[in-house]
C-alpha cells in the first residue's frame, strides 16, 4: 500500500488538503532512448549521493557509460535512490547542465512548479516517508522500492501562502547545511595540504636546502621556508611583516623548526634529526568486539557509543560525533579494549580497509576496526592524516580470501617518520583549530537537520502557525 497521509491521524491546518504526489510532479519522466543517445553525458551514480549532498557528475562518453545510465535530469529534479532507502541517498538538483543523466537506481521526481520543489523534497525525505519506503522495500541484501510508491503517495498540500513560505524555509536550511559541508571539505583539504607539505614532501626543508646549495645565506633560506609555509610571495610577506608583526613572527618561528639538511635512512632521505619509528610504538593500537546480540542486557537502553565501520561509511568528514548503536555498561564489559577516550583515531580494518575518523566522543568499537589511542607524542590530527597518506601500504599488508583485512600485528610495525617534538606541537596547535571548526560545523548542521525535520510535523499538527503579512 502506498503512503497515505490520511492514515497518519493528524488533522491538517485550515486550508490544507491531501493530494496524490503524481498530480504535482512526474516520476522518471525522461529517459535516454536509442533515438536520442548523446555523445557525452554527465553521469550521477548512487554511490555519489548522500543525504542532501552530491559529488560532481562524471563526464563520460555515452558508449562507455554503464547500461543503467538512463534517467535524464533537469533543474529542480529530486533524485532518491530506490535501493536501501534507509541509507537516505537523495538530493535536489540545481544548475543542471546539458545531458545530465542519472542511474536507473534513482527515482527522479520532476516537479511541475519549481516553486514547490523544496517543499516536495522535505516531504519525500522526511522520517515518516523514509520509514514507509523502508517498510515496503523488497529484497534481501539490496531491498528496493518501486517508484510507484512515490508517484502514488498521498501527501499533505499547504495553501498557496504556506507552500511558498515552507518552500523558502526548507531551502534556507538545506543551503546552510550544504554550505557547512563545503566549508568542511575545504578545511579538510587545507589540513591535508599542510601535512603533505611538511611531513611527506618536506617542502620547507627542501626550500632551505635549495637556497643554501645555490650559495644563499641562512637568513635567505629561512625566508624561503616562510614562503613555502605561508604560501605568500615576497611582496605579501613584506606587507605581512609590516602590518601583522605577530603573524610574521610566528611564521618565522615555525620556519626555524625545520632543518636545512637531509639524512639517509631506510626510508630514503628524511629531514635531519627526525626519527624513524613504528606506528605501534607511537600510539596504542587496539581492536574491539561485539557483545552477544542475543543478550538484551548488553543492548537494551544502552547509552555507550559503540562504533562499527558503517558509522564511518556514512560521514562526510573525518570526524565522528555519535554512533548509530549504543551498548550498556554490561555490554561494555564484554569488550577487552573497553571505553576508548575521545580523540581516538579509528580505521576500519576490513570490509573495507581504510575508513578513517577521529572519534570526538568516548566510545567502544567492534572487531572491524584498528583503533589508535594517541597517548604519546603523535596527536590524532597527525595520525589520521598519516594513515591517509599511508593507505596504500596499509592495504598491501591486508590479507584474506573472502575480504581483505589487516590485523593489529600487521599494522603495528608500519614505519612512521617522527618529526621533532616542537614541530609536532606547532602543527597540532595549528591544525587542531581546523578540526575544531569542522566539528562545530558538523554539530550546527546536525541541529539544523533536526530542526528542519521537526518543522513539517509541527506545521501539519498546527503546533506552528505561519504568520501572514498585512
């Protein structure tokens, strides 16, 4: 049976009614046909879409595109994955170019009136509607719902004034959430670029060496390192030195922490004075477990965060603030690694190897992780980036016939280059601010999402009444 709001038991506000969704939108209206196949397409697959977010479409020759690349798209279309609706893979499309095409794994909802798109989006992606799609989805591993479930849905329809207002409200919420995600992606890229420059490519060290090898002075070498660290040219640095003395002085201190020579090692040339260690010596490596799911004492009413790799698969940033499932204190006793502290670095060790995040809350983990408690010199902001840049090496050490898995025994000996303590501290102080901003944005987006989700039911119940102007 299709979704029917009349069965929900909520009386609509005066002037509202219920309609069939298919009366105000078309479902899967346009498809690529043999007679109109384009030479090139911009393709959107299910894997590139999450809750309200979408990666840039992939440019493909249509002859090379997957056979499921059939759904034509246009502005204000709403796409929602028909496969595993509990994963909430949906988005609303703006700035659609020519020959944008989506997978047939999507249900494409094309609104008749663009001014209703965000309202319909809020209905289709609401908890109550998603719960219905989850219930009616058929199949085992990949439960799928029929697009007719959306087309035939009976939904609430506001009066024209309320419709316009709600459409605007939802759009504002979604835009802010999307902006936070974009900001976080930029911040993560900055943190990654700093780590790569300082600890992978040794750019400040090489900048000093290049000047000294060319016969320059040590002062010139320091200045070259400052240029690399700041990304500012000589003119900009002169202005910075004059107008923001404290900032320039701090750059000078950081530059002085990098050596000006390299030393030979088993890992090739590395900066003079830096040490080679093993990751298992620099962090405490632990695994996890799953308390028996047959024992309700371990689960019912649990308040202890308990992570599985699925929790990391659903996040956009390398920050974990909450887990989907909770265990009780009794359940926690069944996990030898116990409750791990906040700022533990998590890496999925199988199915697949390589999901990464810094846990910002104390938590326990299941057996699908290698956890790194940063209780020595290397901070979590360093370790999570190090893991990302060493992922090829990590995956090469994984083994298994059914699926690849890396054990603590195989992971712990991986070599890690340890810079000077003062440079690590300076890096930490700088990058910690970046991750703190990312965390703040995640919490803000979460609050906005919850608030947005609560608005529609309150409007439907009359708890919130939209004020009309004069």
